């Protein structure tokens, strides 16, 4: 049985605060934050995500009782209609298919929430993530040359149109 089949994905709860704080702080490493930096990877952020009331959605991937991934559909708290997707996978569990599984889960959640589409941004240097997003139907809508941690990169904005069947 692979790790992919053992992961449990669910919406974050306030009781996940401590485990999420540990997860974020353990992954507050340059090799992670180089590609993932929508917010600081701190216990304060964990508290905001797990304990505060908000419209944004946060989901955790649990493997063998530990949080190994966090994905999100955000932007509603700021008034955006189209959510932005983001994901972070624990540095010790990368390459196991968790990114694909978490992304597929978030797409399914967005469809249930009747979102017309999902957007994301990814750096061209994040080849593995770019490949996953393209394979799941995300299309590039724009790109721009940026500097990240003193290095040149291309920030790519991608969108996935969602087709859902309204429940009547």
C-alpha cells in the first residue's frame, strides 16, 4: 500500500492548531519558502488558520497521525469571487503524490462550493508543481519576470475553469 492511499484529507479544525503550528514551523525552510510564501510559516499563522472564523477554506493531509500537507482555497476573506489555490507539502514527504491528491481534493471542494474557477500562481522553477497543475487542467493566463530570494524567476498565473452540475 502506498503513502498516497493512506492519506486522509479534511478541513482544518481548531483542535489541529498545535499540530499545524508544528507542521508550519518544521517546514519554515528556504527550500520550502522559496516557492511557498503566502504567509509566514509560524505558530501565529497556524492559530489564524485553525482558530479564526473566515470564509477561506484550509484542508490538511494526514498520514500516520501527522499533518503532512496543507492546501487552501483563499481570497474570499478579501472579497474575491475566484479562490486562489495554494499548497505546501512537508519536506520529508515530497515526491509521494501528495501534491496531486491534495490538489484534486481542493478542485473537488471548489466544485462543491460552485466556484466558477480556481486560480493559482507558481514559479517556473517549480517544475514538478507546474507539471501537476498542467496535468489537472490548469491553463497559464499570464506570467511575469520576478525576483525571489535574490534570484530571477517567472511567476506564472494559472486558471482552471470548473464545470459543476447544480443540485436542484
